[in-house]
């Protein structure tokens, strides 16, 4: 009978949730989905030194945020639980002992000191470091005596001295390792803690994992795992090693060169749809040049055999483009809701807003999403719609040379005769309007001001922009006037007229 397909991710809670975790989760999820199976989450927290409080919760939160839903996990439970290795300690000891009984593993009493000397000797002789099998040949009596004397020990796997171990990787073909080059791995440490290899294999087996889809950095561990499956007499899962994510210089993705924390992407205001889509492009091509897709489309389309191994580059420029596409596709109300905390954080709106304010904000979002890669960037361009009090920029020692001219122009255009006339005329026109001004009405008002003054747009719109925004360029005036409405337009103009004696 075919086994039900089960895949998993097994992250360690050692810090901020990593983009690589989400990437591997996505491919495991899609594979399970395509095969009518389950995708589960296990937390590998046996390394106490690297454990970071709170990071497990962040893994749950970020997977949920991205919609990478696992069917079983520490926070959800399931019939193969517990899903946290720290809650399964007894199991590992038991299984390590089983291997000792079967003659597949052995107690090793070598002291730290001996191992260090061994390493030094190997180094001096130009040999690869590795355990020399010293305790592998202890007699039953010797072992008994040492145990009775209370000597600390670890349990090691007996690697075959000869032959080869072959990973039959679905994407890479056969990867062959010579057994005599592989160390007798420690399975259980002197303090009774399991190593990654033991805990990982025992759990994958007990949790019914049929396909291990993980990053290529684990390839070196896989022959050890295969030998463990053999030692236990268990059927090994299928191993599939995904290409590593890379920095733009093609080195393994690292936080020195690229943000790797999912929290960072969330705080920058990338959409979950953008992140998931972008991760889906890493090593996978949808076909028909389709680069923009949803999680559901990806799951439907997914075919593990189409994963390509050329190291995918985690390119922020590309991510920005993908995210912008999703910002434009997103339902406007939803996008506005997602943007609200960013506006609050930037100090542009209060936490409690009226329906009317929401409408205004959503118009700003609609306008600015076209040219923004993230919500944070969108908000950073929106100040002009929210701040009614501003002054013209001033030239200081630090002002960029190129900007000085523009700033000087601002002062001159609001003082010259055409500028003054344009400002007065536009103000009179606005006074006659309703509070609500449509974009078309705003356009007509500005156009008629231009016509009546009879000068070029630069001479008319520049002074108007100066009083309405305080800036030499930026915001489209039609939309600005329409979005802020009559009263705020007038208030802005009156304040500036007074301040600059126009
Ligand atoms: N605990 C390992 C990690 O941190 C699991 C690797 C694997 O998938 O086997 O990624």
C-alpha cells in the first residue's frame, strides 16, 4: 500500500524566523498538497546553547502570516505529537539503546582530552579529523566495568568501514559517499541529549515523514541519516535537496549581505503575497513566463521535478517588483487596512480614525501604490496628504548643490507678480467650491487658473505647489486638491500667504 505523503519543516528556534525557513516550508507545503498529503511543523530545540526564547512563537507567527499552514505542530497538536523535540527526550535515549542492543551502535568512553589529542595528531599528519573507533572494539567486560565505575559515555553509530552510501536525490540524481570517510557519529551525548542526527531521523520515522525536502546545506548529513535508517531497519524517506538561497554575489544568503529575518520583511511592509510569490520563483519556474501568482496558483501548478538547481539569488530589486505587482492587485480596502499601522507609526494618523478619514487614506493608498514597492515606502511618500503645516525648505551648509537652485526658485516664484496673482486667483476659485472636490473639478479649476493668468504651467503651478505642499516638486496637484478638499486647501494657502507675506 502506498504510504500517505507527509512532509515537514524542522526549524530550530535560534533567532528571528529566517526567509530560508519560509522558502523550504513553501515547497514542502506545495509538494504535500499536490500529493494529497500532510505538511507538518516540528521544532528541533535540542541544542540548548543556541535556543532563543520567543523564537519558536515567531516561527508559528510568520508561517501563519504567510499562509504557509501546517496541519500538525507544537501549537496545533496532532496524532504524532509531541512536536517539540525537548518534549521527546526519553524517546531518543530509548532508540539509541536499541541500536546498541542490535550491535549497530556502541558506548564510547573517550575523554575530551583523548579526542583533542587525536585531532592534533590527525592534523599533524595531514589527515581529516575523525573518530578512530577506539571504543568500538571494547569487550562486554570492559564496558560493564566502565559503566559500573560511572564513567561518562556517548553512544556512537557504527559506520560500515567499507562500501558506499548513496543518496538517491530526486533532483540531483545519485550522490555517492565513501563510507570509510564518514565518522562514527555521536547519537546520544554524555548528558543524555540526542544529537541532531539521531533526533531528526527518529522523529522523521515516528512522524511518518515520507519525503524530506530540505536545503542543500544538509546533504553532508544525509548519508549519516541513511545509515541510521539502515541500522534501525527502517525504510528511508525520499530525500530532495533544494538549492540554497544566495546573496547577489552568489554566496549563501547571510544577514551581513541581505536581510534574512521574516520580521524585517514584515516591518518593511512587504505583503505576504509578495514574499510567497518571490520565494516561489526561487528555483522554480511556473512556465509560460508567468512570474506573478498567488499561493493557491503555485500549489496547483507545483511540480517538484521542475525545480532547477542553479542557485537562486534572493534579489531585493526583484522582490520589490513582485511586491509592487501584488500591491496593485490587492483589494484596495484590504491594502488600506494593512497600511494603517504604517501610517500610525510614521505619526501621520491616529490609531482611531473615522470612516471619512479611512476613505481619504484609501485614496492616498490607491494613488501611491502604483509607485511603491512596500507599504513603508508608500507611507514615506504620503506626508503631503496629511501634514497641513509646513514651511518652505531652507538652504543650509548641508544642502545639496543641485537642490539649492530649486529652493531659491521656490522663494522667487511666490513673490513674483505672476505667482502672487496665480495664488490669489486660485484661492478665490476654491472658495466658491464645495468641500468635496472631484479630481476632474480640481483639474478644471487649475486649468482655468492657468488660462486666465495666460502664462506657462511652470509659472502658475510652481507657486501653487509651493503654497499647497511646501515642496518644489512631487504630488500631483489635481489629486492633492481633490484628496484634501476645500477647507484644508484654503487653510494651507492662508497660512502660507501670511507666513511668506504673499
Ligand atoms: N533542525 C534543522 C534545521 O534547523 C533541520 C534540518 C532538516 O530539515 O533536516 O533546519
